[in-house]
């Protein structure tokens, strides 16, 4: 059950550190950039899970699905690419959009894992874990949309008006 707390901490940590530093140095806080960085670090954390907990990740997928191991590696690399792209301003918009898509497309694996009590990241709690996982998934989608997409659009709009 620690996993959702770790994910949320990773997501928010860059903003918290920068907020404290901005108060000390009196510099303006770039919320968009730091929000993308937090999401980027979260995706790198997801990537690491695919290679450190590979067997457990394979267990999260239905047995009828072909090439489960290869799929775990492929999705891990995809998460790494998204994570890295979220650090590069030129790619942040597309990375945030793909991140949202990944959260939606990968969610059935979390449902399957919870319903089958797969022993990783809280899924061993069974269906009860979905009461935590679903809001977490929605929070991650909202973060990617509002903090990495919409916030950037608003910032760009304000810059054009000035």
C-alpha cells in the first residue's frame, strides 16, 4: 500500500523543493516545468518497476495475453521515454498527452491485478485496492492534463497577450 504514497510524493516533491527555494531566493516559481519534472520522475519510477519487479509485472497481465514478458519490457521503455521527454520543454506537451493515454490504456492491468490479488504495489489487497488505485489514476491524469498541458497553454496564451 506504500506505492501510491511513493508515487504522489515523487510527483509533488520537485514542486515542494522549488517552492521552499523560491521563498528563500525570492525567485519566480515555474510551476509548469516543475510539474512536468515531477511527472517525469514518476514515469522513470514506473520504468524501474518494470525491470526490477519484472515477474510481478508479468503477473499483472492475463495469462491469455501473448508475449507478456516482452510487453512488460516494451511498456517499461515507453514509460522511460515519456519520463525523459517530460524534462525537455520541446516534448512536454506530447509526452503529457501520451502519459494520459498510458494511464487510461494500462489501467485494465491494474484492475486485473487487483481482482486477482497479484502481490505487487498493493494489488495483493484485492478489489479493495481499486478504491485507492482508481482515485490515484484519476489524480495522475488530472496532474498531466492541468499541470503539464493546460497550465502550459495558459502560460503561452498570457505571453502572447503581453
